[in-house]
């Protein structure tokens, strides 16, 4: 299962003194907000320009790139990997659910079935009647959940900012009285 480790670590006890009961809830909210940021901002890059080189997609064969994509591709689907008609990208962007705890968060998306269960096997070509064999397909779910170093840095910055804001909002104010 593809995943990413952000590395949220609580190092000093004095920062969250008085928040021992609410700190896990703050971390959970931070993790959920970071996952939502990934889904809204980082995930769409997997379908954007330069997706093949940025995320090291597996090379597609020439029949797919030269014939199938040019004939059946819609819009940018003629030129970009992971996009043919755009159905899977749209499904994963709008049919999703983010769940989790203070320890881990999951983003569940519902792509088209050909995305996670691609056809591998033989079939009779309808034009020629010859037997064709498809031996393998790229691992598309793995490709759309890969991270670059820039993605990791961005998500860590978002998580740090979110957690700092939540701690600051939850920390009781100290009032000093001068006589």
C-alpha cells in the first residue's frame, strides 16, 4: 500500500504543557488537514504536465502512446500519462473519503475499475481476428500516490504550520498581574 511518513514528533514537553489530554486530538486534526491539502493540491499534479518525469512513471509501450492515446485520448489525454479520457482523475478527485487518527490518515478514492484492475490476458483482435496478448500493465495506483521530495517538504511545512496554529489556539493564555 503506498504511503508517506511525515514524521510528526513531539520533542519538548513544555510546548504543550496543559494540553496532554487534547494533544492527540490536535495531531489528528493536523493529519486530516495535511491529507486534505495533499488531495487538493499535490494529488492533481499527478495528472498535470511533466507528470511522467516528476513522478517517474513507467514507460508506456509504443502501441499505447502512438495509436491508442492518439485515437481515444480526449483533450490532454492524448499527451499525458495517467489520463486518457480523464474519468479516473475526476472520480478520484470527487469520490474520496479522508479518515484517520493521531497515528495515521487514509485517503480512500474510487477510480474506474480499469485503474486498479487492469486487463492482462489474451483477446481476439476484432479487426484482424488474430490473438493478442497483454502481459502486463503499469501499476497506476502506485504511480498516482508517489511523492517527490518537494511534495514531502510541502506537506511537512503544512503539517508544522497547522500543528503550531492549533497548539497556539488551544494553549491557555497566561495573564500576569502587576502591582
